[in-house]
C-alpha cells in the first residue's frame, strides 16, 4: 500500500497566531504540514508593511497498487 497526495495548499498570514490557527484547522481536516514555515519579504497587508508567513500543507489518501 502507498500513500498518494490528493490535495495541497499554501496558507498565508501576516501574523503568526493567525497562521497557526489556520493550519490547525486544516490539520483537523486531515492535512499535514509539508516543509517549514517560510517568511517572505515584507508585503503590504492593506494598512502597513509586514512579513508574510506561509506554510504548505498536503492531504494524503492510501491507495492499494494492483500487481
């Protein structure tokens, strides 16, 4: 049996607490983190310039391969 990636996304936030909350919500739906948190060069969040934090997550599905 092998695991196939069936979905993935990148979560973005300007504040660490927001990023954590959004990723936890996806983890509860069966996603798992992929790689590390990335800190992107400062970007505008509408009112001020702040770092953009990103986290990749994927969801896997077990699949049986026929022989």
